[in-house]
C-alpha cells in the first residue's frame, strides 16, 4: 500500500535538528550573562539579556543569522519555514503571544479584549480590536481581514493552496460586531484552541482571493501591521531587511533595521566575529569556542597572559535555554517486528532515557531531565510526566516482552537472561559514570522467530553537525543489543533524511525532533492520528510517520479540541499522551538545547525558550 502524507502545519513543521552535546560543563555553565527569567521544575529559563526600554539605544541595525531567506511570507503555505515565521512575528498582527511559560496572552497592541461570549447553541468569540491598529497604508485592521482569512483557510476552496486549516474549518461565519472595532466569530463546532486563530493575521489583499493567497505574499509583503515592515532583499548578499514601520502605533521599535542574513551553521563563528551577524543560533563547538575566548586569560610560566585561541570571538556571549522542541526515538509500526506492540514496548523498556538526556544536556549546564510528554515540554502549564504508562528502563521486562512476542533466544546463547539483564544494567551504569564508550558493551543472545533474526534498521543522518545525534543513536543501539535486539545502522545524506526516509516510512528506528505547541489539542493530533486508508488505496498518515495510532487517542484529541473548559481540555490531552506512551510508537528522549551566540551589547534577544520574541524591544544596550 502506498503512503500519503499531508503537508505539515507551519507551527509543527518536522525537522532534523542536531542534538548539541559534549561541551565541557565549566565552559557553558557560567558563560551567559544578563539575568535569565525565573522558571520552575526542570524547565530552563529564557536567556535574552533583559533590558528596560530606556536602557536600549534608539537606533541601530541588528543582523540575525538564519538558515535561509524565506521562500514565502505566507506562513500558511507548505514551504513556509522558520524564517517565514520570524518575518511574520515582526511585521504582522499577533492577537495572542506566548509568555515565558508558553502560555497564550492577549496582545494589547491589537486586542482590547477577546473572550467566548456564548457557548450554546454555538460558540461565539468576540474580539474588541485596538482602535489604533492600522495597516502600513493607513487603513484600519477590521473584520473584513478576519473574514477573508477565515474563508481562505477553512479548507472548502481548493483554489487556495493552504498547508493547514485546523480551527478555521470549524468557523461558521465572521462578521462585524457592534462597531468597526468589534469582530464576532461564530463556530459551527466548539473549538478550545480558538486563541491560536488569526495569528498571524494577513490583510484582505492577501487572503481575499486565491491569486492573492497563492502568489502575492511569496516574494513581497506590501502591507504590514507590526513594529517593522518588509524592506529590501539582496539575493547576492543573502539578506532581507526589515525596516521600522512608521505607521506602528505601539512602542516604537528600538532598531532602525532588523536584517536577516542567510549563514550556514558551520560559518556562524566567523560571521559573528566579523560583524556580519550580531545574533545566531550556534552549534555546541562554536559555543565552546566563544566560551573559551571569553574566559579569564591564563598565564604562562613567566606570569605573562597567554593569548586566547580565538581572540576574534572576544566580546561575544552564549545565550542558552531549552527549545520548545524535543528529540524522540521513532519506531515504525507499519510492518516488521515493530508492528507488534510488545516489541515496541520492549524497545522502550530497554532504553535508559535519563542517561541519554544527561549525556546531551548536562555538559551544557542545562536541566538534564528526560522529557515525560509527547505534547508539552517542561515549563509549560499542564506539563506532566506520563512515561509511567509504559514504565522505566527494565532490561528483564524488555526481554520478557520479546519472549512473549515469540522472539526467543538463539542457540548461541552465551548468558542466561538474568545475567544478560545484569550486563545491560552494568553497561548503563558505565555510560552514566564514564560517558559513551567506544565498545559495543555486553550483548545478549540474538533473538530469533520463525528462523529470522530480530534486527532493526536504524536510520541516522551522516552530515556535518549531526555528530551528536549519531552519538545518541550509537548509545541506543548498545542498550538494545544488551537485550538481544540487533540494530543495523544506516547513515544517509541529510538532504534526503526526512523526505526520503522518515516521511516515506523507510526506517525501523530513527531520531528526529518535533516542535512543542501552546495548542496541543490541535497541533499534536495529526502527529499521532491513526493512519487511515484512502479511497485510492493509499494510506493517509497525516504527520504520524511512525504509523502507530489508535481510535482512542484520536477520540481524546477530538474531545479536547472541542472542550471549552480549559482544565477539562488539558486533562483529555494528558490522557491522550498516556495512551501514546502505551502504544510506544515514539519515545521522547530530551528537550532540545537552544544555544545562541550574540554580541555582548545585544539586549532583549537571544535564547527565547518558550516565549514569543518582542521585536520592538530588541536592540543594543545604550552607551
């Protein structure tokens, strides 16, 4: 059966994201400055060198390194990327933004209020707009913009090439309220995540017609309603300039210009050192170089200061937090041994998630707890560790599950199951005490069923910058071997890793990351939805590349999306997460580290963690 996948939601786009590891702890533990915000539990504080607006210079150009310039400015198109989102955040209305704990907060620049004013017989949300809100041509932001966006994204007109319509497909109508500054939205079906809608909000000129939607906002964005507007683009230099918006009614942008510059990750140290970038997400090795360059100078035997190895990096700092994203081990349940839930559960019970999380995060001086949820990350309201639905590492339990699934020890057994289990536990203890070893560790007897060896194809990327992800894969392979599960590691080109292997289902085991969301009832559902046969004989998997799902999980997400009581909706999502753990299609390992190199004078920008950037406050410290 062929497989059909649906375009990813922009907010939940899947990505191969390398896990930054192996930095010496003393280098990064104290290299950040500026007073991170307080946080709780295992969450990491955002680190953005907070400065009051009075302490920020009223001029300047800040250059922010990105992977590539946006191919479209329309975040609702399939090829929208992180750069598209960054531009939208700076130039378009955001009705709700996220605070340091990832909680949606009404944005007073655009909304005086927004609330559910009726639940029965239809949910009605009333938005009261800030009367000062205008587009950059001076025209007011009105209900007409809301109505055009709702019609474009509701999914009923195939002429609009939309990548997503979740939530908009529940809207029955949008109309003007009591005056020009009120917008009344009536839902045909209740929608708990209604604050996710109309962010970003596009003008009617973009959303009003299929041509406008499909083409007008790809290379330019004529209208803005944010602290910045889109300016010039230089393909030769790889830059896109956002200029201060003179029609902006909120706090005036501190920067004259915000420039996005395409810089490959391996070149970002040089870009920061040369002044071609002021802010850039960086790899752990670059973070190490920056930290070393800013350590107190050592002295030689004669007492003279030793010249630092990277003097050009002096004056830079590393901002660090945890991204709203997590790395998981994905188990393809479509066919083969992993189609059996018992085998998937055995894989989960064989893995020491804590040792893996510690190996990745502890050297960075970040909270090193394994992630306990598929739908929320540490620090988000409602986060709960539901991993007990499957249980912690237990080699004996793993081997028992394999035996129950018909995978018996081969005739070449060298150790009894109890001895093999003890070897597995010893190998994990060695990992914790001494780090990842180069040896294979203690291998349990191979498992056989119907004359076939239990071996899983483990697909990993092989490109530069993914070394740490491969190290995690090697560690997992050793832990699985300790219970009799052999792995055949295949390293493939980064360019085709996701499309040619993950999305197409050409793997048994794989490592990749998902962003977290403030709206899990909506955004997590397609990732864990039960694959459904299509009329043409293909299999629609949406974004569930593990092909593991259940009707119960789907029902819980559907109920959560329609439940207007926040606590009740959150409880349904938690129950769904527990069932996802039990199905063992994906095993969250750790929240991804966020490392950002910045010029020491840059304030209100850096490692944002769960929070939405506030672009009008970014700038340079006043001299």
